[in-house]
C-alpha cells in the first residue's frame, strides 16, 4: 500500500507538472493576444442618457404638453440562449405581460441566438406596463433571462388637439416644430447625460456617469378652460357650415384670439382646422381643407374652375411634397401666420389716428351718398344707397366706408402711414411663437400710397395684417393707448419647480392718448348697442360689450369671397379683455355678412365672461335666461326690478341680442334716406331686393350682398394674396415662401 | 524506501504536524483574500455590498474551523461505527433535494436548512470517504480480486447515480467515483486491473468525443456542445465557449507576475462564475504564472504532508481516511485547473478552500479534522 501511495503521489505530481506547463504555454503563446482581447472587450463606449424635455403649462398649471419616461423592451438572444431552462419561462412572461406574439420572436430567436444581442420587442411602454414584468424578473430564482429595458422620453399632449396651433409639437428627436415648442425649444430642452469609460493613469478602466439635466418648463398665459370654450364654438361653426355651399370645411380658416388688453397676455388662441398633437400625421385631419399641390398652390378643377377640397376619397392620393404642403397648411397657426385684408375692423384705427393727429375732432359729420369718387375711382360704400349725413361715431356704428374716406382724406397720407406704423402694421408683433408672418411688403408707405389707396386703406382694404397684429393694435385703442407686446409665456420654471424667469408684460409704446381712447371706446360701444350698430348680434346675454365688425372683400375682387370678422371687448366701461374672431371665406352662398363672426363671438363670450368673473350688468329676457340655464352658466345679473317698466328698460338690450328675425320684425320706419327699408323682403333668403337692380340688400344696414367697394375691380398695387408664410419641409426646418 | 517516510525526529509520544496546520491555514486565508478580490464587483452589482460573498464565506470558514477542531478531538474509530449512518444520511439529503431543493444559477442543487443552504453533493463526498474506508477494511484481502473491487466501487454507485440523477451535477458524481477508485487503487497491490480500467475509461471518453465530433450538426452535437467548445472555443465564443475563452483571456493576460491583487478586469462581469469554478483563472490574472505555481505548490505540500501521515497511520482505517481526503483534494484541484486551462471540457468543479461555497469548505475542513484525528493516534518511535 505504501508503494501504491508513492505511485499515486507521483501520478498527481506528473499531472500538476502537465498543468503548470499548460499554464506556461498559454501565458507564453497567447499572453499578448489575450491581453489585448481583455482590453478590447471593456466598455469604453459612451451611452447617452436622455434628458426630460420641459413641460408646457397653462396659466393655472394644467399640463398642455409633457414628457413621460417610456421603455423599449430589448431581447438579448445570446444571454437568453445561455440558459436553456430560461427560454420557455421568458417567452411565457413576454406573452402574458406584454401580449407579444411569441411565435414571431421565437423564430427570430432560433435563427439569431448565437449572435443577436439587441432586438426590439416592444416600444414606448409606460412604467405601469413593465412593472409587473420587472417584479417577475427580480424574484429569487427567476428564470427570465436576456430581457432588458431602454429608457427614453415621449412627448405627450393630454389635450390632444387643444391649443394645437399654439403649442406646436416635437419631431422624433425632441426638437420642437411650430408654436411654443419651436420658439422655446432651447428653454424646454435639457442637456443629455453621458455614461462612458476611460483608462486612468494606472491603466485600469473607470466608468463615469454624467447625469442628464432636464429642461425647463414654461407657464403660459393660455387658460385651458377658455381655450376649450373657444375651440368648442369654432368647431360648432364648422360643423354647422361644413359642406354647406360647397364641399369642405365651414370656412377656409377660422381664428380666434382672446387677449388681456392691459398686459398683452394671450388668454386663448385657436384656429380651425385643427389637428391632434399626439398624432400629427393623421391624414384625416386634412379632410375639408383646400387641396394644395406640391408647390403649395391651390388646386383648381380643370373642368369647372372650382377649387378642389380634400375629401375622404382623395385624401389618400396626396403624397410626397404635396402632402407636406397640405400638412403645413394644417399645422400653421392662422392667427399669426396668415395675412389678410382686415376690412372694417380697422376703421377705429383710422378714426383714432385722425383724432390723435388733430385732423378731426371727432364730432364732424359727413354725407354718405353711397360712394365717393377718389383719384378717378368711384369707391362704394356697403350701402350703395347712401347713409345720408353721419357723424364720425355713426360712421363707426354703421361701418360707413364713405365716412372713413373723408376722415382719411382729412388726415392725409403722411399721417395715415405714420399711424399705421405706430399701430405696428407691417411690423412683426414679436409674439413668442414660431412662424409669425412678415407683412412689411403688404402695407403702403407714404411714398407709394396714392389717394385712392388711402381711401381704401381707411376701411381696411388694400393692405394686409395678421390677427395678432390687429388685436394688439386694437387693444391699445381701448386700454388708454398702451401698446403691449403680445405674449404667451409668463414664467419659466426649472425641473424642480423653482422659478427661473418671470416674463413681465412689455409695454412698447403709447399709440394714442387716453382721451382719444375714451372716444374710440364710446364709438365702438355703439357698434353693439346702437340702433344701427352692425355688431348687435355679438352681444352675449347679460352683458354689454363693444367692438367692431369687419367684412373684407378678398382678391380677386368681385369674386363674392369675403373675410368676415368681429373684434370685441368687455366690460364696456373698463375693457379687460379683447376677443377677435376671423372667419375666412365662410362656406355659404353670400359670404359678406359679419354675423358669421359675431355669432361665434357671442357664443364664446356667453360662456367666457362669467368664467372670467366679469359680472353681468344687463337684465335677461326669458329667452336668454333659458339659454343660460341650458348652458349651466351662473346668472350674475342684478335682480330684476319688480315694477312693470322693466320691459322698456331692456328693450334696447333685447333688440341687440335678437337674431336676424327679431331685427327684421322690429324694423323702424325709414328715417333718413333709408330707401332700402322700403324694398320687399325675399322670403327665401331674408334679404331685401332692390327693384331696380334685383340685387339682394341687407335690410338692416342697406349693404348690397355680394357687393364690392371697388368700381372696376382694379387691384391695389401691394395687396395681393401671396403672404409671407413660414413653411416647413419634410425635415421640419423652416423655409420662407 | 519505506523507512524514508517514517517519522523519527520527535521523541515525544504525541505527534503534531504543524506544517499541515500551517498549510491549511495558508490555503484558507489565501482563499478568503482571493475570494474577496474576485467577488467584490459581483457583490456590489448584485447585492449592493462588495463584501457580500466574503462575509458569507468567512462565517462558513470559521464554522468549518470549529468543526475541524471538534472532529480532530474525536478518536477516528468513532466514525467507523457511524459509517452506515453517514451513508444513509448523505443519501437522504440528496433525495430531499427533489421536494425541497431550490434553484440558483439555473440548477437545482441546494436545500435550505435553518436559514443556510446546503449542497448535499459536498456532504456525499465526505460520507463516501468514511464509508469506503470502513468497507475496504472489512473486505480485507478480497479487495485484490475483481469481485472485491466491484463491491467497493459498487457501494459508491448508488451515491454517484443519485448525485447525477437528482442534481445533474456530473462533476460531483465523477469526484465521488474517483475517490472510491483511488481508495481501491491504493489498497490493492495489483496494477493490471487498474491499468485496464484506466484504458477502458479513456477509450470511452475518446469514443464519446469522436461520436460528438462526427455528429456536429445534429441534436447530439447540440448536447455535446461543451465538447465541441472544448475543441475549438473560438467557434463557440458567444455560447458554450464563452466562459472558457474568458478564463483563457484572464490567464493569458496575467503574464508572469500578474496585474496585482484586486486589479483583474475579467472579474468585472466578463467571466461568469468568477468567484466559483473560475477563481483560479483570476488568480492567474492578478498574481500571474508565479502566483498560480505558488497555489499549486501549496496543494502539493498539503498532499505531501498527508502522504507522510498516511505512512505513519496507526491502522488501515486511519490511513484510508487520509487517502480519501488526498484523493478528494487531488481530483478537484487537477480537474479545476484542467477546466480553466481548457485541458478538458468545461464542467463545474470548484477549487478546494478557495472557491466560494459554504458546504464545500465545511466538509473539507471536516476531512482535515479527520486527518488531524488520525495523526493524533500516531505513536512516535524512539529516535
């Protein structure tokens, strides 16, 4: 046995020697190669850690846009394959937790189990959807292998289409396009973090992590509730008039801005058509819009010359550049990107400038005979029969063109263009939104304006402006003359909620004096409350508002196409908010009726004024009371007086608030030379018919339906339909057209 | 020749081998240091505590040293009487895995008892030494015959089959069988039979390798992937050859004197099971070829001292206990180093006293206790 022990020990010794030789040969033959191999497989690569883009909040802190962490599920086939027993439990867990079609994954796994380490199983899952799986994965003795998660952020818009044009959206790489997302891109973006490895001085690997810095959030002046009201009634208008006269939306464009006149803060800004921010490339959103070709021009039907609208039938045929032209038309913000001739809404600007420069006192009277010959052109009033002798205030109330032409003549070209500049016409408002149009080439200068252009510009034809320009200028007329830069963001806060920057209202200039401002307010109040006021239908139940209607003929003239609008403000004694609604070519036969805009204003203000905490001052008729109760609006009107004289007291109010029919019924006998009031009413349309010409006449104002101010359809030199629009190509980078 | 190994030096009647004790102490302490170095990364990643593995192993080692001391005080003939019981106990633990076992690293090899996990296969290695020593003594001269050998080996077979059948742990089964075989070999004066058996085993292995290589692309090839990976680890670099290849990278990159203790890169998540079966490759990476030879020499010294004690053992039973321990150590060290150097196909064998594993270190120290117990029985002849 002892001998055997020695033999055994000898064998063991021999084996040890063999192994030592083996170790030696590995070190000698492969040492250098393996040394490199070990260094090569260290992770020097840097991994980018995504930052969280800041949120966009409304004025009350409601979320308009936010970024949520989402997870991508990755399959590491090699890791899974390393443990055969784990394969089935892992697939079972994937099926039950994520509902993944494991048959497909299994095929992939079987083919690539030796090589694939990165296969995306599912994308953009919120944490709630993966937490069960993670719990299963972390159980002791868990047989789930080779599955890991990659983090990223996804932009979410809880309101879907709410304030879509204002907010804008982000493209895949978290870069903002349009609206606030683009304008405030640098503020909202943070700094991505990085994880990387490096060799230190001692030749050992160190890994360092620089964590990501999240972006700042912005608090806007938008009130989500107000915004929703506005959008509701724009949508309602569209639903009412869509496919009415021709196919397509209720109007080419609808726009509405509500602004705090004392700060320039935009409380609501909306346009229609709108789109879902969470699904920006949904072709269905395009339905109803005018079809554009790949150059951005409107497509015209070759057979009948009509414009072509996007329908369910042709929407899927739009492709390539044309598709992006149409998307751009959808994504742009009508309120800031589109310039148009404002029409009569600009009349208070004309009067204000004339008073301010001393050309008129404001108590002058002018005789309207239906038209005025200026510079060899006969420029017509809406009411071609003539309004007779009108004061300036009445000229505003009735929206008389002739009256305005006289005012502008008194003022002269130099003063007129100077004040256009003061009112910021032709200049950008510098509102904090991406894509504001440049209108410098769309207004006249003192050098190129002639007397006929002065005449048409006095009532808002011949030059172009944007909605935001008009409401900012108009706000200065009614707030004592202070021109505030319109803005949407009032505060920047960091990711932990601390304030980084407060953005105060920016007073840019004094446009007119307080006295002038007071005069303009009293004139504009008459537009709604006056007997002949053109804006009576804008008055919401329980309130008195002021404002100005606008009906502008588009180019080419005599095409029976109009942009109708209404600029309103409330309360009348101390204006706090201004509202501006523009209906660009309503889908009706006779477009030149400002009621398409005033009714929208009335609907919005009926809900918005009580919401804004402005108390009712007027008594309510039974009809109005029912209307408010149906809308569940708290009635804050002063208690109705018990004596019988109350009907007299609110007669004026009911008049103004009444719809077309009530106005027709309560026609007063012709006073001055209101000859059109003797015309017979066409029962079908509700318009009066001129027995001489057969033209339809608005029985209230005497305006010819489908009429034109221009005698020969001559187009003003600078007024053409091409406005500066910022468009975006496929990659989302802006280009000027 | 035999006299050269007889202890003569000491005149006292009580003999104590301090070299053996120092060797054991060195191995245990070195093992803990290396384990801490190797496992700190995995510990901090998986358990948020870089000393996680070290602490558990240190506790088990202290417990094992207590067991060793206690066993060394018990006269070793006591175990002769309990050998039947030990066999049944070890088998029972193995079968307990079926209902109560829990899985770790994808294998079901552990049972939990009073908050600690026990690996019954390690207990089985201890039991087979105690039992076979007794059985071989009882067989007497019959061990020289084929019949005797088959009885001795046959006695180990239920345990071998149970280990492989229940835990799918081929390496532990091989070790238990190997211990039995070596104990038979040492007792029997015959060579021919063992040479025949050795040739037969080698032939079987060669045949298995041949069959697998021939059926490379079939299902058989898939099962034999470890063998294919052994022959060409680079071809299976992302699968079965990954661990082997990473172990070779570690050994090769260590050079002659290594990168220094604690400086391994391969332990940073690249080498799977670095603190278990692959710990020797990290020793090579950190301490180099030189450090590896030192470790091997420590084991050789341990075996050498055991050889001396066996020579002087008072009786056959005592001698066989130590032979079993030597076989256990020798087989595990040789197979472990052979695996990490890709000399044989990859199979999970831990390095005694150094690899992470509580049951292993406790049963090994139990066996060391037996060695000391036998050594206490040595009466020293007068000088």
